[in-house]
C-alpha cells in the first residue's frame, strides 16, 4: 500500500480541522501546504511538521510527493483549481460547495474521469456522528416511513467561539466569489447535503429569502424559509434561517445554531447539536410510543465530522469504492442550492433538474 502524500491548498482556520483526520494514519500524511499568505502557510507548516511550503498552488501541483490535493479556498476558485489538479493526475478533495454553477461542476467531473483520478466534495455534516446515527435509525425503521425533514439555522454571539479576521470572511458577501448568500448558499450547502443524505434527491423547491444588514453595505441572506419536495413519494422538507445576533449561543466554533427533526409516521428523531450548544438536551433524541428518550452517541464534537470525512476518503483511495458526495452527488446538491436561489429571485417553484448551466 502506497503512502499517500497530501497537499493542503488554503491554510485558513478551517484547515486545522482538516488536519485532524491525518493524525495517526500510516497510509497518508500531509507533505505540503500552500497559501498566498506566506506567513500563514509557514505557521501551519511549523505546527504540522511540514517542510514543503508554497504560495502558488501550481507549484504544489508540480510537487511529485503530492498524490491528493485538499482545496480549501474561496468558492469561485474551486472549479479551476480542481480541473488543474485532475489534469496533472492528483486526486482532489474540494471544500463545499463544489462550484458556483453546474457547468463548472460538469467540468470538474469530466476532468476527474478523463484523468482517472478521484473527486469528492468535502462535506462534514453527513459525517457528524449524531447525523450518521440518525440515518441508521431511519434506515432501521425506528420512526416508520419518514415524511418530513425540518432543518433550522440561526446565528448568534458567543465569548468562546472562533475569531475569524474580517479579511478572511468578507469575500463570503461577494456573490462573484461566494456564489450566493453566506447563510443559504454557503452554510446552507451543509443542510442541503444533509437533506440529500437523509431523504434522497429533491424534486422541487420554493424559497423566500430576505436580508439583514450586518454592517454598512454587507447583508446576510436571512430571515428565510425554504420548502421542498423530495423525489420519493410523500417526503417533504422545510428549512428556516434566522439572523439573531443578540442571542447568546455557546459554541467552540462558528456561531451557527443547527437543529434537525426527521418526522416519520411512528416517531421523530431530533438532532440537537452541530457547532452550537443552544438547547440543554441530548445530542440525539427519539420520540416514539409516547416517550422521548436520549440516543447514546459516543462522539459529538463538530470536529469529529471532519475527522471521519477525511478518513472515509483515505479509505476509499486505499481500499477502493466510491466516496460519499462524489462529483455526481455534489452536482445534485449544487443544483438544489441553485434552485433555491432561483426560486427566491423569481417567486416560483424550481426543479433542481432544470438547473443545467
């Protein structure tokens, strides 16, 4: 078994969580880092014990010790960097969302296929252990036939969460770089991926998206309500988003409060935590037969989803198989996200399959 050399492109705050999945692996190791901010790249290299440091990702792509490239850069760069990496024979793990448009997603999928390398979209919410447990329960029939998925996100404030420099996140408010709003298109991709994971592909969606000014000329895409129908019969979803900056929400990470309900004809599964600890309840609960009971889950830190996401792809590369959120699945989730944006703009329901460019 060849030990995989990994190159990290983009050394921002989130890279610390990506690095966790390589600890203790004998079949893979980070061998190179790249960031246009040389000082930041050097900081990560020192912390992780890496010798190869680059400020131009093309130099990293020329590094013969790199077999797999992790792309952790602003969204508008995902497609071009992925295609270039595939063309030089590197496997690619690209942060969500995979691209800003379907045409770019198609180009990424084509580049991977033509060069016989693996492409996957890095998505942690579907690897978060409470969500994995919830899906196992759904498949085991714990709540009978699932009919409704309720997803909630709100912002907040905390004294213990991540501090992200202004210049590191302001690009998320620029549509040409982010692709849409920070809450619906950016963070929402997590939830759209989770919806696909729990209930399958979406047939149609309808959305209302308002806006909230967070500072002069910078707006969040909230409050918002999104309704959707899955392709499976009698399965629906609702996703609500609120901007609540005066609400204190304990978090060690981003202050995004995510909570999920999966409702079946026999019961309900609750996922009460992702990055935040906003309700004093067990991470997973089951309501059935008139009783609400906690569901034990051994690992509940948000970082655990990153660890398992990384390890899953390494296992696929070393042992074979197909990664979750491969190119085709990532494209379907992207179409769902873009359908929501189009619905809000046009005031009509939109089918994700109609989004082809």
